[in-house]
C-alpha cells in the first residue's frame, strides 16, 4: 500500500512524536472514505535534531546571514531527498517573538526551491488566523490551510480531535501526485503480471528507480497509463520494451 510522505515541523519533541504516531497509525484507516491513504512522516527520528537545528538557525535573529543561508540549503536538500508531498508545520517555531515563524519558513522554502511553490501546506496553531502577525505575513496561496492544532505547550494532543480536524483533511488537500499515480499503476500491474516473472522484475526495478529519482516524471506516467490500458492487447515483449525504456529514462 502506498504511503503519502509528509514533512512535519514541530519544535517540541514530545508533540512531534505524538503527531508522528497519530499520522502513521494504521489501525483505524478503514474509517476514512479515502482509506487507501496512509502516511509516512519526515523527518525520521534520527534526523529530527539536525532538521530542527537548521530551522532554528534560519529563523533565529542572532545568526549571520551566511549561516542562515547554509541552513536553509541543507533543509531544502533534505526535503527534496525525502520526496514529501505536504508540509504540516507549527506556526510558532523559533520560541521567540523576535525570530521568524512557520510562515517565514514556508515563504523561504517556496522562494528558494521552485518545486515547492505549489506544495500543499497546513499550519497547525493555537494562534488565530486573524492575528496581526499572521495577516502581515501569510501569503495569498490556495495551497495553504490554517488549522487549530488542538494543543498548546506541553498539553497532550487529543487523538479524536486530531483525526477529525487534521488527519482527515489531508488526503483531500494533498491530492494525487504523479509519483503516487505511477506507484499505484505499478502495484496493479504487479498483480496482472504475476505469471510473468521477467515483467515483475522490471516493475520492481522501475519502482526502485522511481524512489531514487528527483526528476519530473509526467511523461513516464503517460507511458505507464498506456501500458495498463493496453495490457491485454499487446504482447509481453512490447510491454517489456516499454518498461525498459522507462527505466532507461530515469
């Protein structure tokens, strides 16, 4: 089953761990109409400290610009390597009104990397959207939502609230990416070509290269869709040829 990759930025470790647990929990996924959507949260536990350090440096008011720029570049590289499809970010990150906010960070990421400009973004906050700081800095962007996060400070995040008001809206907001569509087609083709080991091996190789690639794959999606549409009317040899071309193109 395909998992959607989410970047979760919360500067309190306990709350980050709770968010991750609730997002990756699969025990109740059948409750949702979009029950095929499951989530994989980044940063991973081993990466959490360094990712938050980059953010702290970038948003902090007392660091030299060169160091802030370096921290932002490292963060962009990490996000690209993680292939996330949505940002889920706490509004207040720096711990100081003198520093930047989650909005500051998102604006910087979208200005730094063009592929992030249309990234769906959900801000989690106790701060109201009509707060002056929010009104002054929030971009006019249809890909951004503002959600009451259901906790403050070290309060426990209430599971039912999070599921109903945060987790439940993510699938509809994130949409289906070309990457996810390709993986879904591959999973279906795996079933169709169960009796043809050589085709299954090619599908596995293609899937592996997909995960390693950072390039746009719209053309590959069209080829995959054609293979799936014509799977019963073309020979295995032609399908093998198509898959080999896909693998070579990545």
